[in-house]
């Protein structure tokens, strides 16, 4: 055997330890791949050997199964013979031979009564023996001496929810319970059925089912914790089953009440004095029987019926009533009350069953419809809270909310622009979160632990939304304006949660911080490149708008951006600004507006850096043009454009920045401060620099 395989099959093998040693001893990926291939080869060889062993022993398996089948049949025949022998021995033991004469009249009466009882007993035993012969696995029917067959018949079991046929069964109703046997498909000898279940009559309830659609002649059996639906062959058959159940139930109740009365009659009176001559204090007194209210004794069965019929409120009120009785009950004389303990255990079991049923109402499964939404969950949540299961109810409620959120988000399709998609998606997400917050506050009004769980859940859902948002929006070749519009839409929707006392705007901004920083810097680089490209084509001539209407449209366009250009109009259609200056003003103000819409305390540094570099690029272009001696005739015109950029444009930008942030931008003020000399036509090349007479300062 391979040493590696021996290591794997050894009882001391530890997979974690083995993998840890491999990772420490193996050098490089190729050696690990080689070991993995070796283990895979061993796995395939082992699987092949197992298949060969199965094929070799297949015939032996079949022969063994046949032998077992024959042996089982012989065992059933032997069981039948033993039952007959036991019946014969019982009848022989009851038969006597009188050796002396007795009074004929008395003997005849006694013999008649004994013969009648013997015939009834034999008939009862014969019926039970016949059932044992027909049903596989019910050899203990004769063990109860008072058990009698009351009714039997074929039934069709249906699914209690879908009402679909499941299987055929045969029912046997005894005076102490109901036995169900399924049809045996592999019949051997006289066996027709196979034992399935035996329900005690005390824990069994029968409910009539109305004929509706394909469901006819049906009734329900409520046996804790099962609910089973059966269909009879006809109306008369169903009526007979229900009547027999009713008779057996009444007979059982009468028998129990008779036993209870006989016990009470036998128990000594509590009012008898110890001085009574008829009472010997040294005689052993029978234990007093403690009687409980009838509603408490019947409450386990009533709870089964309520749970099966989905009358959860009635079940809860019964539980509260029983628990209140348990809390106030004190056993007399400090004696142990076994009846009280038994009833209490049954009530507690029913309470657990009710809790499980209510929790299943909130469970999320693939085949469960979410059409009812959170309104359908109100009832289950409220009842679980009353059962002091708020933690479980909260967990299931939040899982239901998550499932509904996924379903709603999947319905939003990516059609059209990213802005339209984000508008629909954010509206769906935050509208559902607001609705779920309302339902949560309604369901758990005063529960700090549940409130904490809800905050954690909402944070996770927001993380899922932001992750999907970043994947869909922050992609290449998308403009900063599109980013800005989508982020503003998401922020405005997130602010709706603030009305419920939940502020997740900080988390949203934190999730967008890194991609927004990258997007702003990419926009800065694009604008800077555009400024440099346009500066190469700038001829420093006034802008000709060709007509008065064109001039009016241009002025109106810049008025919308809060730029007043009327002071720069000359003639009918001329502006004393270059086309480059006008284009830069529009581009800079658009960038400024987008940045201010995105501004947060964490992004201010990036925004200031972006505004500075973009504005500085344009100012450097003007300074370089002023240094060009070939354009001396246009210096006055250049200075006028520089004055527009550094005074008018930067002044407007400072006002917008101050209105949005609350203070002036230091980066814009820095650009103006460093280039104030341009307003007077002074550049670094034509400044008057003092000369020194000696080189001691060099």
C-alpha cells in the first residue's frame, strides 16, 4: 500500500495538521501541485477499487437479500403458529373437568355466563390475531387485555397543505387508540399491510373537513405534533368513521370519570376527626386525590386543535391561563402531585410546538411566497413576542426583510443610463428600508437588543447597496457629472432614514470616499489636459458671436452660471474675452459645482487640490503668453482676460465655495495671491530684479 494512503487511513490522521505541515515543508507552487495530483490519483484508484469490490459481491448481495426475504416469511409463519398455540393453551387452561356433582341450576347459570365471556374473549382475540396476520410489525396488539376492535376501513391520505394524494392506508379503530397501516407493495403470504403508527386515544382529535373542490369525504386527525388529512370512499363511510370516533371518545371519557369517582369514594374524608372510633390512626391511609379544573385537564387537547386550525390567539390565551394557574397552584400538605406535573409537561410541549409553528411562519424558503410582505408577518411576530421569544422573532424578521430586499432589487433592470438605473435602485432600496423600519418599530417598540440587531442589519444592507453601486457607476469613461448626479441621488434617498432616527449618511460617504477621490483626480487630469491643449490653439483675439441673437444666447448661458459678461461686450456681437477663456470658465464652474455637490470633510483636501491645479494651469498659460514678445500688441487684451479669470471668475468661485462649505477656499486665494502681478502685466521674466555689485551673495 502506498505510504501516503496508509497515512490517510490511519486513525490518528489529522487533516489540518497534515495541510499545515505541507505548507511549511513544500517549497513553491509546483511541489504543492504535484502532491495534489498524487492525492487525486489515490482518490481515483480507491474509488475504482471500491467499484470493483461492489461488482464482485453484487451477486452475493442479491442471494443474501433473497435468503433474508425467505427467512422473514418463515418468521411470520412461525409467529402465526405461536399465536394459534397460545390461543389453544389459553382455552385449555380455562377448561375444567368436575370430579364431583354440583347443583345443576347454579352450574348451568355460571357455565352460561362463563361461556359467554369466553366466546367474547375468543372473538376479541381472533379479531386481533387476524389483524396481526394481515399487518406486518404489530405483534403486541394482544398484550392489552381490554383492547377491542371498533371499526376499520380503507382511507386515502392527502397532503394537508397541497391536498395532493400521498398513499393508501388502512385504519383500525380500537377502544384505546387508532392504528394506521400502509399498503404493502411487496406482499408475502397473508400480509397485506405494514404497520405505520399507533395513536393513543387521549392525544387524538378528529376534525370534520367540508367538501370543497376535489376534497370530498375528508376529515383531519390531530395527533400531537402531527396533522394528517384522510379521505374516505363515500359520504356514508366518512359518517361512520366520525360516529365511531365519537362513540369511542365518549366511552373513554365515561370510563375515566368512573375511575375518578371510584377513587374519590374510596379516599377517606378530610373532615373525619382523628378521635373517631372508626378510624385507626395506625391504619395505612390512602393518598388523597387532588382534582384539577376540567379546562386544565382538557387544555393539551384543546391546544392541539387550536394549533392545527391555526387559531394561534386562542392557543396563546389558553397557555397564559394555564401558566397563571401553575404559578398560583400550591399542592396541599406538601405532597407530590403527579397529575399536575404531567399536565404541566404537556402544556410546555404544546408551547414549544406553538413556538415552532410561529417561527416557521417567518422562515424564508424557496417555495414560500413573499406576496403578503411584512404585513403577513405581523401576527407571528406579535405572538412570538408574547411568548417571550423576541430574539428569535427579530432574527427571523430581519431574514425575511433581507429576502424581500433581494427580490425587490432583482426586479430593477439595468436599462438606459446609469443615472436612471441608480435613481430606480436607490428609490427601491431606501423605500423598502423605510417601510421595514416602520414595521420593526411597530413589532419591537421597546427592545434595545432587537434595535441593535436592526442597526447591524441595516448597515449590512447598506454595504451591499454601496458595493453594487460602485460596481455599476464607478467605471471608466464615466464623467464626473454622472458620478455626482448618482451620488446625490443616493444621499437624498439615504437621508429619508434620518426621519426614523437612523443616520447612515456617514457610512454612505465613507463607502464612496475612495472611488470619489479617484474620480475627482481623474477629472482634474482631464480638465488640465484640456486646458493645455486649448492653450496651444489660443490666438488671443476677441470672440465674435456673429449676431446679436448669438450674443444674447451666450450672455444668457453664462448668466445661468452666475457670470455677468455685459461689461465685456463691444460692438454688436463681440466679447473682449477669448474663446479659450470662455470655454475654461464654463469648464471650471462645472467642475466646481460637481465638486461642491460631492464635498464632505474628508474630500475637501482633494477638492481644493483639484481647483488649484486646474486654475493654476490656465493662469500659467496667460503668464506664458505675456512673456511671449511676439504678442506684445495683445498684452492689454491678455491682461483683461487675466483680470477676468483672477477677479470675476475666482470671485464667483469663492462665493459658491463659501455658500457650500462655510468659508473661503485657501487654494483659490493662493492662486490669486501668487499671480496678482499679472494684472499689471508683470511676469517672472520682466520683473525688475536688483543687481549686486559683488559676488559675495552668490
